[in-house]
C-alpha cells in the first residue's frame, strides 16, 4: 500500500474514532441514566437498547472507514487494483476490531460494572463479520469499476502518437496538421507541438501518458530519428502490444532500407502519395473515423519531402559533410572519410 495513503487514512480514521466514541459515550451514559432512574439498569430493555446502538456503531464504523480510504484514494489519484483492495479490507478489519476493544472498555467503564457484557451475550461478532463482508463487496465493486475506467482511458481510440527526432519537428508538425485536417476528430500527439506539451509541463510523464492512451503510433523514420534512443523507446512501448505501429520513411531512409527490427513492419514512404493514402486510411480505421481516400496527397508528399531534404542538408552541414541539392535530392560528401550519402 502507498505509504502516503496509509498515513493520511490512519490520521483520518483515528480522528473519526475519537468523534464516534464521544457520541457513543453520550448515548451509553443516557441509557445508564435511564436504567438507574427507572430501576431497569439490568433489565432486557437496557440490554436491547445498548445492543442496538453497538450494532449500529459497528456497521457505521465499517462504512465510514471505507469512505475515508476511498476519499484519500481519489484525492491522491491512485489507481486501485485487487492487491490494494485486499490491503484496505485488512486495514479496515484491524481498525474495527481495535475499536471494539475501545467500545468494550466504554461499556464496562462504570462503577460496579452496571452494564451486562454485551459482547458475550449478543451476536456482535457475527454482525461485525457481516459488516466487514458488505464493505468488502463495496471495495471489490469500486476496484472493478476503476479498473474498467483505467482500461478505457489507457487506449483512447481517437489519439495517434507521432514519434520523431527534434530536428524533424517541422515535418512532424506538418504531418500532425494534415492528419487532423483530413481525419476530423482524430488527435495526434506530437511533443514538438506546444499545445500538446504546454510550458511548465513535466514532459516525461505527459509523453508516457500519451503513449499509454494512444491507439496507433507513427514513427517518423529519418537518418536523424534512427539515431535517437528516445524515439526507439517510444516505438518500443508499442512493440509487444496489439496496437498499430507504422514507420513513415523520409529523406535518405526508405522502407526498403529500414534496420531491424523496424524492417519487420510494413512501412510507408513519405514521398509516395499512395503510401500516404494507405497510412491515412489505416489511421482512420484505427480511430473509427472517416478519411476520403479519393483525396489528392501529391502536394503534401512534395511538401514533407522538401522539408526532409532541408533537414538532411542542415544535418549534413552541422556534421562536417559537404553537399548540394540536385533533382530534388540532397547529395552529401564527407571529405574526411570519403563517404557519400543522398536523400531519396
């Protein structure tokens, strides 16, 4: 059990017990006073009145204890599971039986032991177990309901995750805008978009949350992204799950040259408008939304290819390569090693 949950719940339970004992003490004192006044202190009337308030107290304590745990769970935003549910049942059981000791002392705390031993002459023990069983059933229902909500949130059918290198932010933002425009209702999470990661946001938890909730992952595969561990990590979160993952290749990286294990996936080339159509159609299917397959994506393919060539040029220049654009391709040469490369 989360230590913060245990600590806060314990403080609240003890405070609750103090208030309840004060109210119960006043009620027991009133019963005793009536018994003395009417000469019925040791009668069945007094016993029944005492038993009634004790039974109600035990039931109310169990219900209130669970209410306290539930309130703390909600405020700490803890996702309960079966293990936590069992721990809470155990904590409540311990609390109830400890409070019964306090109750017994309260009943026997008058001069001359005026009240009969209520726990020895009634079904208090059986009633306690019944109350704990009822509360336990409520805990099980709560955990099951929360688990269903968590599972529904875990994969949001409308979210697509776009993983990319920071150097490819321009391409990623253009792709995000095009998907959301052509597939109304879809939402693409792109870490380079300030609306997805606003200022002041703890970026790592937000990215991990988006990874859990996304229905599909598009991996922007460029010479830069394939060198980024974080991009591989994001792709890896989908690898062993039944969620769609599609590499989109740009620049010098093409679907026929992807490294393993990405080469095991059916990939798309960003410069190929037919590949882009298939990618958009799959995204629409995965999100349960619509996409007009007759749409012309030639212009968009040219746009992202041009951005890829620019990114290749900037990357080559920053790493000491010499090069030039020729026929829509960027050809680069490393004078120190004699290596050449080209964006396709």
